[in-house]
């Protein structure tokens, strides 16, 4: 067997297996056009030729024939999955049998099954192994494949229905708005619009059906393949089967030569171990020694606390309850259990949210990292911060350069001007404190440094040219003025 699509045959979870169906859909989309799209359009527009109001039955008939068209899609992807270079003639072979197998049940009672896309391969591709008759074998097969994640198809079915509805509504709104923009008053009544443009809405629905249904079947096939890989180790079986075929085709002569060489060089004569008869009593002695060992337990005197008189089991009279009351009692008990479990789960979730919000936060984390660094013990001196700022500026790291320079300016005002900044103060708070205490050129320059740093750190705007040199000059002047 050949697996042409890289990355499909490996162990995945259910979501990844469904996503692999998109790869199958992309690789086979060109083959869907002649086998699926053309017959669908011919059938759809042939139904529109029905007389009178019976043409509206085309919606119902196309919807009713969905399992039929699904089998065409499955036939293409199942052959192309194992035979990447399959020709058109090969794709036509067996198409009739694929369409007929299990079609009646899928058209009638099984059409509402949410597992339809993943169970069609079981009924169609595994028809011969199940003899096509025994329903209990299919049920057992479904239970087995559900262990591999085939149950994800239920969510996939809901997704397909939702996607079709959203696509159709979105297309209708788009064309309606465009028509209203082109010509005012085009849409007078939504009901009249639906009646007049019903044929176009039907065409849009068929187009969406062509896209969504092919993707839906391909995703279901991906779930089916992944479930077999998970449950049966199908990938290992196929790899060994391919290996055996290659080995049989290429190395049969080599294996024959190796086998003959082994037969030639094996020793002809062999010697068995010396055997001495053992008496039956020896066996019983060994067995008795084993049974007498403490590993097999024994009896030991002990004491315990117990009732003086054993409790007598009371016989309760049987109560013949009305079956309806018994059923009601079970329903109420189940509802009560469900409510209790839901309350406990909600309580646990609230506790986790509370712990995450108040207990698991990092200690010492503030909104202003520069101020936090300044208030740490032994964080450094203004000269050290300024030296780091100049080094970062020379290497083109302007963000770190401005950060260190801002930290140097804040620490300089603390050390050389005696201004105390609160531990939880932000950069803007520091600028406001300096402006309120001193009103001079130093305060203005400090406010400009803070403004440039905030714009760079939080808005990504670079400071004007020459502003960094002014900030360095401010830090040096504060230190020089202090002596």
C-alpha cells in the first residue's frame, strides 16, 4: 500500500486527524470536479425544470441525496489515498459498487447520525470483511473505533451545519448590500427578494454544498484512518506489509543463499545434558519445604476489639412501588446528582480562579519595571546605570539605553536632590513629584526624559535626535552639582 501524502499517517489526536482531512481535500479537489461537482450541478438544475411549484422540491431532493454524493467523494479519496497516481480509468472502477453499499440505510434512518462521515468508510470500505449483513458487527466496530477518537465526528457534523448556514447568510447579506449600494431602493421587501431571487439562492446553496460536503467527508475519512491507526496499529501493519513486499521482490535470492550457508555451517552432531533419575520422595520434600515457608502464611494468636454480641441482620419488608413513581424517583435522583456535581465543579473553578488571581502572582511585580529596579537593594549606582546606557546606545540598543538612562536620572534625583519616590510610583508619578517640588530647568529636563522613555517603551515612538545626549548631560550635571 502506498501513502502519498506526507504527514497524514502518524498518530494524532482527533482534532489533528480532522485537520489532516483538509490536506486530503486539497490534494483531490481537482478530481472532485468531474466525479462530484458536475453530477451535482446536472442533478440540481435538472430538478429546477420541474413544473410549477414542484421545482421547490429540488431543495429537499438535493438534501435527501447527500449520502449518495458522499459515497462518490469517499470513492475518490479512498483510492487516491492508497494509490497516488491512480488514473481516471482506475477511479471509475468499482464506483457503482461503492455507491450502492449500505445506501438505503444512509438515505433513511441513518442520515441524521452525527457520525455519518466517519462511519460511511466502515460500511463501504469494510463491506467484504463484515459480509455486508451483520449490523451487530458494525456496532461493535463503531465502539472499537470510538476508542481511537472517531467520536469527534459529532462535533464535526455540527461544524459543517454551522458553516453552511453562515456561508449562505453571509453571501446573501453581501449581495443584498452591494445591490442596495448600486441602486437605491432595490430591496423593497425581504420576502419579495427571497421569492424573486430564489433560483440564485439555490445556486449559492449548491455551491456551498459542493465545498462544505467535500471537506466534511474528507475530515471524516481522516478521523477513520487515525482511529484505525490508534486502535489497530494500522500504520505499523502497513509498514511491515510494504517491507515484506520489497523484501520478497528484491532479496529473495539473497535470503536463499544465506539460508543455504547457515545449513552448511551448522554442526551436525549435538550432545544433550546428562539425565539422572530423581526419586518421587525428593519432589514431595521440595514441595513440603515450599509450603512450610513463611511466605505462604499461617496461623497466629491475636486479639481485637469486637462487639460482645454480634449484630443481627434485620429483615426489611419488601416495598412494591409503582413503576411510574420508581422512574420519577430515579429521574429526580439523577437530576440532584447532576446539580451537586455542577455546583462542586463551579466551586472548584472559582477557587482556582481566586488562587490564580491573588495567590499565584509573582511577588514584587509592579507596573513600572524601571522604578522597581531602582528600589531594589544593591541595584547599583547612577554611574553604573549611566555607563550601561551609553554602552547600549553605542551598540544600537536604544530601548535598553533609554531604560538605563531613565533609571539613572530617577536615582540621581533620589541621591543628589533628596527626593523620595514611593515604591509603587510609576515613571509619570516621578515626573509629577519632581515638578511639584522644584520648578527649574532640571525638572523640565527630567520630565522630558520621562516623556521620551514612556513614548518609546509603551508607544514605540523614537525620541528626537540629540535627546539622549541631553538626558546623559542631565544625569552628569546632577552628580557634578552635588560634588
